[in-house]
C-alpha cells in the first residue's frame, strides 16, 4: 500500500471507519439515514423537522420520508411543534430511546475492539490526535468545515443521433 499524505489518510480512515460502523448499524436494522436521525435525536433531544434536517444536512423530502418510516416503526413521534405551529416536532419514543442506547452501545463496543488491538502507547497517541482533530473540526463547524461546493466539470457534449 502506498504511503498516504495526512489529508488522504484522514479521508481513508474516515471512509473505512464509517463503512465498518455501517455494518454494525445494519445489525440494528436501520438505514444510514435513519441511523443518523436516531443518533442525532438521542444526542439533542426533540427537534423540529427542519432543524433535524439541517443538523444531518439532508433535504427535507429525505428527512420527511425517513421520519415517517421511524414513526411507523414506533421509534419516534412527529407532532405539531408547540413552539411553532407551522412546523413538526420529532421526539424519540421510549422504544426509540432504547434502540438508540443499544445502537450506541454496539458502536461503542466496535470502537473499543478496534482500540484494544493497539498498544497502550498507540492508543494514547491516537486519543491525543483525535482530540486535536475534534477541536479543529468544532472550530470550523460554523464555516461548514471549510467546505466549498464541489464544482464538477461540465459533461461532454453528446452528439445527436
């Protein structure tokens, strides 16, 4: 495997870790979107539908469909927002809270297994590096992590038949 620069290494670690965590989340019978919504509600408590969408950065139609599926499964409730009659408030049910707790426990156990395979010195170095990276990401959060919209090249002209 070729040596990766730090930027590429970070992206590759994030990709592989996310993929591994999705496998763990699949054991909880949730889609990626549902998993994101459940964990965000578990972290934040009740949120309006629009705030939930903003936090997970997904389009309103995706959020609405995912929330409706979660309502049908008894994991969340969706009720008129008492603070704003024009919006919906999404809240974990007791079953949803238990599911989030189980999902978090499974994801934490996976992370623990990964870290346990390292030496104490490597774990300390990774913990320090992750704490620094988290600090940088939290500072960049208002600026959307410094991301600019990706400008793709125009597609090639297609010849007419």
